[in-house]
C-alpha cells in the first residue's frame, strides 16, 4: 500500500515558513512562501538574492522592480543594466558577487497599464529583514555594498545619511566593511542627459574602491 505524502500546511498571513536547515537554499525556499507583510498579495513572486553562497561581496538594493518581479531575479531591469555597465567599466565581475534586495517583493501602484514603483513602508521593511539578515549570516561577506537609502539604513541604521556619507567606508561589529551609494534608479531619474551623466560618474566613483579589493 502506497504511503500518502504529507500535505503542505498553508502559511497563515503574517508569518512565513521556517527554513528546513541552515543553508542558503533552505532560506530561499522558506522566503518563497513568505506572508509576513501584505506585499506578497499583489506581487508575482518573491525575488530572492542570487550569486555564490560564499561571495566576498554582497550587494543590497532596495526592492525588486517590475522586470525583477516578473522574472524572479534581482537587478535585471533598467537599474540593473546600469549597475552592470558600471561594474564592467570598473572591471568587476558581477558573477563573483551575491546580489539581493532589502525587501523581496515588488511594491507598486497601477496607472493605466503600467506598474509604478512605490517605496516599502517601515513595517514592510521590518517584516522582510529576517531574510536579509539570514542571507548575510550565511554568506558572511567581507564587503557589503548598499545601493540606496533603504539598503543603507537596513545595514547601518536609521541615522545614516546617504548623500552625506556615500562612498565612505564603514565597519560593522563583525568586521565586515560597508560602502553605500545611490541606487542606480536615482541616476535614471535625473531630469536631463547632463544631470544623468554627472550622477552616473559619481555613482561609478563611489564603486571604484571595489575594483581594488
């Protein structure tokens, strides 16, 4: 007589599955069923980090965008392409990095046929923190790169001033070094080509120390 497979228990709202072990893959699997905040409802899927599980460098963005939500991969939209361009100019391989976001679901509002990005509120950021903390604990990177204020404050605290302290190295109690700069979407939002050129040059300059690691 064939044994019945155990039925998967539904995840109640406000909670998330527990990882089955201490691996990064198990953490990713648990995050796929996360309902700790309400962002899972309109989003297509959880967008977890990707990259080597023992990467020396972890890059943290703010949240997935439209293309990331549809593909399930971080930093594949316009901001991701600009980030890749900057890395290529600096001779840095993205494949050697672990890339993720502080919030794992896409928050948006619909205008016509377009889904427009909206910033996750503090409660949503807090609910998602368990996954970011879990990634960092398992990877144990030497360097963390924060792209945008949400990512920077998640790692360096709410008193961190991005525009005043961008490009300056910080050190965490565990010895990991942290550098923060603007999110690539900030560059794309500049009002004209000259402003975008200047913002992009400053963005690349902030990332330049990574090339010397």
